[in-house]
C-alpha cells in the first residue's frame, strides 16, 4: 500500500464541508438513514472513479513519461499544501469564509438551510457533490499508480484509501447504531473540541503531507 495514499486518505478525512454535513445529519431526526445515504453516495463516487482509473492506467504506469508527470504533480501539490498550511497558521482566512464569520458553519448558505430539514435525495446529492475528484484525491490515485499495482491490487488500495477518507462518517454511523442515547452528547462535545483546535490540527496535517509530497517530487526530479 502506498504510504502517500494513506496520508492523503487521512487528510481527506478532515475536510471541512463533509464534516459539517455529517454533524448536521447527526442532529437530524433520522441520522442513521441519512448517514447511510451520504456515505453510500460518497463511497460510490470515490470507489467508482478510483477503480476505473487504476484499472485503466495501471498498465501504462511504468513509463518514464508517466513517472515524471507524477513527480511534477507531487511537487506542485506539495508546494500548494505548504503555502496553504502557512497561511492557515498565520490566521489568513479565505475571503469567502470571512464573509461567514458570524455563522457557525463552513457550508454554503443554501445547503446549510436545507440541511436543517434534510431529505434522502438531498443528502445523496451532497454525498456525490462533496466527493467528486479533487486535487488530493487525484494525488492519491497517482500515488497508488506509482506502486505499479495490478488491476486487483490497485483496486484494493483504492478501497483502503476510501475507508480512510470516510473514517469519521463511518465512526459517526457506528455511534448512532450502537449508542444512540449518547449520540447528541458525544457529537456536540467532539464538535466543540474540533472548533477550538481545528486550525492547528488541519494546518499541521496538510503541511506535513505537503512537505512529504514536495520533497518526494523534488528529489525524484533532481535525481
């Protein structure tokens, strides 16, 4: 298993918008059903795209051109992550978030309103929309291809990555199923702790992954 893909899976687990959606679903009247819908839709996109990519490209992943392209992508993503983490630690918030300073959510205003009374179709759509391929997801697929896997081996790595990416929603679902009486207490406590420490934790995680990617890409290109 690619260690880079593992790190990116952990990074994907702390994305702000999906976590805010999960928090809203946990406080809804039917959290189990809605969480299953959100996780199922998100996993379908994550696994579907990932398996298709590694199955299609695994045979061509050994060429020198493909290797150089992956190293350049690693370097670019690493530098972007380091810069973002530095700005985050320095307190430089993106303008779109400053406009919501008075609110308590990172969700777009329209989605935030609708999640106050969520429906299964809306949650399924949110699961798809928030798990469409982004830069770090593509970087994880690149990292998996760098291990030169077979189609089956690559698909297994995608599955592990997806489980890491959905670790927190899955943990929330387990909590709802096993301890529904404590769900509200635990969720509110974790949410409060996360809001107090989110800036530092996310910046360190993103910066650490970015440093790894940048060093890996630079040494590979220079070597």
